C-alpha cells in the first residue's frame, strides 16, 4: 500500500514538472531555464512588460511571444530565470 501511494505521489509531481514547458519546433524551454536559453531558442520577445509589487518594486517581467496565432507568456524573475509559462489563443 505504501509503495503504491509513493508511486502515485511521484507520478503527480512528475506531471506537474512537465506541465510548465513550451516547444519551439523541436527545442523545449522549461520553467527554471534562463532567459539566455529562451533567447537562444525563441529569439527576442515581441513584447516585454515589467511586473511590480504593490509598492512599485520591480519583481520581474512578462516576456510575450506571438507565434502561429498563439500568445505565449514567459514570466521571468529578476535573476533571469523563467518562473511560469502560459499559452493562449
């Protein structure tokens, strides 16, 4: 019973880890990657929007790409790491 529960927990974590990726052709960008890797794979973003907290301090940026009728937004922290990837049509 414990082995089954552990296996299911690990599968859930693995599924969450793969959920935050985006493929540009045959190359993949994932959360945790650097913006350097993102630029290498996807090029410069079409739009960059600063993110600020309630006090006006900069917390990061949203890098937006418009590709094939989709809008892909990469949320980047101040250290240059991708935190989140979202896609919409």
